[in-house]
C-alpha cells in the first residue's frame, strides 16, 4: 500500500490518536463514527451537484447542443442556480393529499441511497461498515427506494401518480429477480457476501469473467433507479412525470437529488461487483474507484441520451422472458465451470467462453424463432422489421 | 435485431458527442465565434447552435433593418432634399423632416425617425427619388417606449456601418 493510497487511513488514525488523549474510548468511536457519517453524506451529495451538470452536458453533446454554458465557466455552477430557483418556489400541498405521508415521502427518498454507501468500499480499507452480508444489505436497501415512491404517489391523491406507482411496482418485482441472480453469480465466485471480499476476489474484473451477469446487473439497476430506458414511471408524455407530479419547491428537489444520488449508487455498486472496485495499477485505490464509477455513470447518461423509453409490456417481456432464464442458465453454468476448473485463470477464461457461448446460442435461438414466427410483433421486436 | 439497433444508436450518439468537440465551427476549446459571421452550410457534424447575444450571423442583403441615410461621397452629407415624399408615404407617421434652402440647394435640416412605431414596410424607401434612404442591417433597437428616435447624424452613421452605397442595390434596382 503506497503512501497516497493509505493517506485517508493515516489521517483517520492520527485523528484517533489525537482524540484518544482527551476522550474515553467510546467518545473516540463516537466522534470517528460521526466523521464517517459526514463523509458519506459528502460522498453522496457532492456527485449530485456534479451530475446535474454532467447529465445535461452529456445529453446536449450527444445531440449536438451546448448544454448549460452561462452559469460559471462551462456552466459548472448550474446546480447552484437550480438550487436558488427551487428554494424560492412555493411549496404546494394538494387538497386531496394525505398530508403527513405527503410531507414525509421526500425525506424517505434519500435514505436508502445514503445507506447503500455504508457498504461500498471506496478505497483500500476505506469502508464505513464492512458487513459480512454487505452485498445482501445493498440489494435489500436498494429496493427500499420504491417505498418512498409508493408513499409519494399514494399520498398525492393523483391518478397519474397512481399509474406511475403501478408501473414502478411491476418494474421492481420483475427486475429484482435478474438482479439477484447476477449478484448471486458474483457471490458464488467470490465466496462471500462481504463487499470487500468481493472486490478482493476480482483479480480479473468480473465483468470480463461473466459479462452476462455484469450487463444484467447494470440494466436491472437502471430499472431499479428508474433511469432511461426503464423510466416508465416518469413517462412525461403519458403520465406527466408520474410520482413527483404533485411536488414542488424543496420537496421536489429531494426527489431530484435522490435520482442523481441513485445514479452514483449504480456506478459505485457496479464498480464494486464487476469492475474490480478500488483495484488498479499506479493510482491510489480511491482514484480508481472514482474513475470506474464515473465511467459507469457516463454510460448511464449515454444510454439516457440514446435509447427511447420502453413500453411496459416490452419491459416485462425483457425481464421475464430473457433476463431471468438467461441468468439462471448463466448461474448454473458458471457454478459448474468454477467447480470443475477452479477459481483461477483457467476457470475465469472458461467462464468467459461459456458466457459468450450462451449469449450467441440465445441470440441464434431468438432469431430463428422469430424467423419462423408469424406474429408481427415478435418479428418486429427481434428482427427489427417494420 | 433489436439489440443491434440499440448498439448502433449508442454508436451514433457517441460519434456526435466526439464530433461536437472536434469538428464544426465551435471546436474545443473555442466557445464563441467572433463578430457577425456568414451563415454556415447545413451540416450534421459539430454544433451549429447560434449563441445569440454573443454570436451573430450576417443578415442577408435584402434584410429590412432600421432605416438608414446614405452618404453622398461628394458632399459627405445625406442626399435628402426634404421633399417629404417619405413622410407622406409612411403609413405610421414615423418620420418627421424639416428642410432649409431653396431649389437645388434644399437640404434636410432635421430628420427624425421614431423607431418604436416603424413597421419596416420600406414604403418610405420606395417613395424616395433622391437615393437618400435605405433599410439597413441593424436590428437590435428594442425600446421600452414608443418615442425612441434616431436623428440624421445617427442614421448616417448607421448607413456607413451597413456598407450600402445606393438605394435598391440588393433589389437589382441600380444600373
Ligand atoms: S419602413 Fe414603413 S413604417 Fe417604417 S418609416 Fe418607412 S414607411 Fe414608415
Ligand atoms: S428621404 Fe427621400 S423622400 Fe424622404 S424627404 Fe428625404 S429626399 Fe424626400
């Protein structure tokens, strides 16, 4: 571990020593715990400021536009301009709303997202709580975000919001499964649920060992975060932005912040599970973590800028008819490969071959079925015929 | 296949992301064009957004901007003879002219142009027989009141800036 790599830990130890001179042991732990909490808040909120800017810029550049470029150099402080605008807005509560739940829901949005950060290793030894069921915790807490959406939609007393809730629940139920399967594959190979253990197990990043699981996890977490192309519950054109329809001012801003924090969580978890986390040559661990996370975040924004929103039936078809069977097969095959060939280089290589083979087989099967199918819809979906 | 189409879409947006930095008139790190520039050819590469208050395109020759006076190169003055034809032609009573001198010596003393009421119909220009006025290229004269005016000197200066020599040049009415 190099000097730079360990710098945050050294600072923390030095702080512990300093506090230990004046405080009892429990006091030191309390202060250190509080510092960790503040750090996690910073790590979760700071990206939001950057991401609001980045999303607009990436979207704009992909569409040959400028994006924000007047507020500060290259429009960098546009998030603050947004904040000022949103803070001065009137806070409206509809008459039909369930007032208490309506007020409480926006606060609930951020909590799951923040909690996930406690089990994400952001550098060597830089993890708030190394739970031995870390990844299980992350998956469980991650799906809690839908509670906030249900609370918000149900309490707004608005039919469009209600439709948004139906969609969001259907989506969550169908994407939790492929996500769990892909995480299971990772757990199987790394031999533990702890996030640190999973990162340490990735001598070769798991994205290269089992691409199917990696892509599935990424797509499923897009669905969970309600990002495009699975942002059905936000469908501006049909249900007028769905769950946050009745919210205004600061309460709306909470949904906004929650959405962007969730993008960063997607990046962080995908990095941890499939891209080798903080591991990498030369640069310190936390830098690698940041670089990989931002790369994933860029892909999320890039997809937003390209793909149209899926229909609800396409969305469910995609999950139940493709992702779930594919991942089930992948899980079994990968388990077999690693049992027979060990978790070394040979196993990894074989696993990659099996993954690619599986993809090719499924692709060929789908195309064949579609060719012989008389259903116009199937042909259009698989073969791209109009 | 569905998947192929989606990947192709990603490739297209990636290309546009890159080309917005590398090609077109606003290559990185250049943010603004300098001065009014000719309109570029339509293109799919690079960004063509006009960032208006900072960037301007040149107007086309027949653009009807603010009314300007044309300078007579011999006398250095306007060729206006205060014949009042434009005043009579103007449907909105925008123009007020006073003259001095008699016969061939008659020249405009004052010429007042009420910007806020002009509808840029060019009837004044068409009625003028003395090659004295023309619609210029300027268009940023928004006023909050109806009585913002330009006088003879200001209109002559604008005429110099527009580079127009004779009335009706752009319409092919000058031999
Ligand atoms: S352009 Fe039309 S409205 Fe304007 S001054 Fe000339 S005649 Fe009057
Ligand atoms: S501008 Fe032309 S029409 Fe108007 S008063 Fe002068 S000479 Fe006559």
